């Protein structure tokens, strides 16, 4: 089966391409640096020849309201048009759990617009809403830092490993279209502030994480339900503390340098 991964050289895309190839599929990593651009349309027609499915894991280079909306609308319209012309039978898109609850943010308004374009297309589809990645817990803390303090709302949080997200996407891409939205999340629920506290402690980062009910998540007001999936979500296998051990160990490995 030929599967084209749009954004196939990024964090999720590269893992997905590898997993699909290990399963015996022909996986094409499509990105501007491989000659395929979903914004301009460059290389799309050639890339999609003979493709059974397309998985879109692209992300906007800017989160500014107008820019992010233009990115997702332009990219998605192009992909769906080229897929319809090529006879692609399944469009899989990675979205975010809680998108429709986070519309205070231009980014999530853009993701909802993307989802609506997919639903209105003639191409069979599966929208996969994932919770936040383990890999982004530290960047969340960085965004919420002032001085030596990290202020985060003590709301429920169910992050998952990028590897588990890729595995779930591979499963959906190699099966029939759901023509609906599914959710995936991590195997355990934490508090957002506690996840950041564990992450920074594992990295020996001295910043203090403070549970602040008035704090925001990327500038968005959130509740205890904003960031977690429904009870029927498909869950990943890797737990946060186990991932932290792997991540920190990998980061501390000495790198080989040429003489």
C-alpha cells in the first residue's frame, strides 16, 4: 500500500514513515525539503500517483491568527483537491483533542476550520484528535515561565508519546476511512502542573512549578475537561515517567565528534 505522509520529515511524520515501512508499506515522506509543498502545490500530483491514503501531519510555521488560518485552509484545500484528482481513497488528518473547546486561540480556530474542510470534501476521511505530546511538556513550561517560576493551571492532562501517536496514525491509515473523528491519548491522567514539575525535575531544571488556577494554557483559559479525551479514546502504551527516563538518558549520551 502506498501512503503519502504530508509533513513526513517532522517529529510525528518521520516516526510514522518508519513505522509504515516496517509494516511493509510504501511510505513517502512528503515535505518542502523533499520537493512536495502543500501550500504551493509543488510536487503534489506526482507524489499522490498510486497512493491509497494520505496522512496530513503538517503544522503551521506561525501561530499568528491570520497566518495559521491561511496555512491550514490553503494546505488542506490543496491536499483534498489533488487527492480527489488522483483517486486517493482515504485522507487521515492529525488534529488536537479539545479543539472545539479551545476556540479562544486562533490556532485552534484554524484547526477546526481544517476539520470542517475535510468533512465537507468528497474524499473519505479519518480525523485523529490527539492529546498533547510528551515532547511538548517542557515547551509548555517554557512558555509559562516568568523569572524562575512556571505558573500552570492544575487541570487534567493526558499527554502521549510521539511514537504512540505515530503508531495510532499508522493503524488508521492502513484501514478503511471512519468518515468521522476519533480520539487518542496517553495511558494516564496527570495534572498539567504536575507533568511539568516531573519533566523539569528529571532534567535537573531548577525552575519552580506553581499550580495557579488563574494561569492560562498558551494564553487560553482552560477547565478540567479542556485538554483530556472522552472515555472511548484509544490510549497509548508508554507512560510519562518511563518516557522521561528514556528521554533524559538519550539526551545525556555523549555525542561522537569527528577528530
